C-alpha cells in the first residue's frame, strides 16, 4: 500500500515536471518590440486605413528593422518600407549569396514617403 502511494506520487511529480518543461514561455508585456507585435496576433482589420492596422504595421516595421539590423547589419528606415516589404526583404537576405550586395535586393521594393 505504501509503495503504491510512492509510485503514484513520483509518477505525478514527473508528469507535472514534464508539463512545466514543455510549456512555451509566456510573453511578457514589458513593452519590448516582440511583445508589442505579439499583442496584434489573431486580429482582423477592415482595411489598410484602419487605425488598429496602422499601429500594427508600425510595430511590425520597427520589429523587422531591428531584426534585420541585428542579423544582417543593414540599417533600414521603418518609414520607407511597409511591414510586409520588410518581411520579404529579410527572406531575400537569407537567400542571397555572400558576394551579392544588399542594395541589389533593396532596389526591388518601392519606397514610401
């Protein structure tokens, strides 16, 4: 009887520990770019002139510019490119050859004033 309780307790402890290990980290709302961007997840917008969409696009631009700067060392202005253009630019930078210049890819995207 006593052994059964110990086995049950140990198995429950291991199960709880396993759930704790595989649980994804909770994103903090500390104001970082990533947490600001994640707050827009799953939302729908009525159009590109929607105020909520414009704040989402600005957060996406800032996040992508920061990520491109860290990964590739290329400083881009978030006011010049749209958020989705920056996503495409990053994917092209990942695929470029080491001897190709970054400017070659940036010429493919229209610049917004």
